[in-house]
C-alpha cells in the first residue's frame, strides 16, 4: 500500500478477524476521530467496543492541552473506544493506560524497524531517532466513564519534508527513516495486537501489571535528563529518575524526590 492509497472500510474490516476489535467505523475526512468517538458513546446506537474509529484525514486532530496534531496523507490517525472491565480495572491502573498505549506503539515500530532507536517521552509520546513519531490523547467521556477513547496519530508514510516549518525538524515518520513505503493496515494490525497483548497481560489475566514497565528503563527518553514539567499552574524542574510501578514520573528536585501522575513535559536536556 503506497502513501497515495486510501484505507477503505473493507481494509479495516479485515482487522476484525485477527484483532480484538468488535466494530470499525471509517471516515474519509473528519475533524477529530476522538470527537467522533465521544459522539458515538453519547448516542443510543454506539458501536460495540472495542471499536476503531478511523479517518484517512483529520482537519482538527487534537493533542494534549491546546496542541493540535498535524496529519498528512500516509499517516495513521484513529481512535479506539475501549471499555474498562470495571470489576477488575482499578483507579490506579487507569493511570497506566497512556503508558501502555505508548509501549504498544513502540513495539509495533520495533517490529517494522528492528535496528532503529525508539524511545518514549513520558507518558506516551513515541520518538524515533530523536524525533517525534507518534502521539496519544486519552479521554474518558463524562457521559460514559466506563469507557476510554484513545486517540493515536502515527507517522507512517507521510514525510516531514512536507510538514510545517516548525515541525519539519522535530517530527519523523517510519518512511522518513527507512526510505521505503509501508503497508499501513499491517502496521495498524500490529499495533492492535500489541495493545491487546499488553492489556491482557496487565488486566484481563491479572498477570504482573509491571511487565511492560520493566522494559521502561530501556526506552525512557527522559531518564537522567533535566526535565521541566508543567503541572496545572505550577512548573517543576528536576532530574528524571524514570517512572515508578504506578506510572508516575519521578523527578529529583531542589526540595527532594517527587512523583507526578500528570503534567506536560515542557523541556528536557
């Protein structure tokens, strides 16, 4: 599949056979797949979850905070609607969902480019060769708090030579790195299978939920770096010591070691 080939509904329906998806919804173009997914959850005829909401093009993809996600032909932009298994899924485990999603993307990337350098910027931005490859936005709609909407933007066949100037030196696609075009449906399939495997290990089968966290030190972009974190109206700077078993970012600050469950990393060096 070249970067000029559009993904069709029938392509997406092929994922129903060998992933955990129960339904798929396709848009040629929409403003934001997260917005569409939240609307589905608010309707009486919402699709059966896990549900994939896919758009070939997003006009107003959202990132964390006020950020927007730049997407171009050849990228993967989609949202997953997943339902929390409320009898098994603790509040503490919900904080791990962004990290788990980032790890699934990273492992999917490693399968395509096994010799490349991948890393995760806490909690869920995936980097390839020091540049941003993918971003994740997770929302829990107020009208359906048993569900999570996981928005993913993954740069596959789009080239950052075509990106806005402010992104051209900071973003990276799989094709930029490899010099080749890649089958986007197969990459999407790989991500879904990795995500399902991590969810099953951590929460469905109640295996040690730290399994993927044990791999975090090898892929953490921030460990050992001086990090500035914006949390609410407060800005905190300290040396990153990775994350703990709850997924919190650990910073050694002037006032001692602190753990943070949320916030936006403003800078690191």
